[in-house]
């Protein structure tokens, strides 16, 4: 299953003044959070170890990793079991919680969410939000069991 693909965003009403890879910035920010927190899937660990280390060392952004190692797609095999459960709730929920958080945190003063710059400074802002959502999700899961 594919959670998101950059190509889904770079058509239609996509801003003409932006490169197509900007359609993957939000995906890459989430993927960087996954990698920094060690929640990537076994396949990425096996085949992309150098790039994983580059993201953790901040020599490569999540978006760069997305295009180099994942063909612009965020799929279930890119995440470990726990992160897949979280992504089903947070990333692909019918309410699109992640995309709302991303837009509110990084794009409030921009023409579109696709204008967000792929920087580690922006990553830090959205990573703090994702981390809080993850903690809340874990608390709710543990209290439900």
C-alpha cells in the first residue's frame, strides 16, 4: 500500500513556478521523522543503510531520500509495524491530520503547501508536531488496551 506519492501532488493545480519535487517535500519531512526515530522498515535498513545514515547525520533531507531510495513514494514497507499503525491513523486518516498539521505549521504564510522549503529548520518545526501526535496516539492506544 502506498500512503502518498509525490506525483499525486505535482499535477492539476500544482504551482507552475515550482519544481515537481516540491510535491514530495511534505512526504520527505514525514519520512525524515521516521528515519530519525528509527522506525523505518527492514527493506530500507537492508538496502539503503548509507542513505539512512546520511539523513540521520543531516547530510541528506527526507525529500532527497524519498526520491533517491523510494522513487518518490511512501509505502507501508518503508515503515516498521508500529509506524505503519501510526501512519494509518495520522498520515492517511480520512481527516488527513498530518497534512493539516503540516499546512498549519509550515505553510500558513505561503501561497501553498508546496512552497515550503526543504530545510532542516522546517523539519524541526514539523517534527515537534509529529512527535506530539505520536505520543498522544501511543497514550490512546495503551489506554484502550
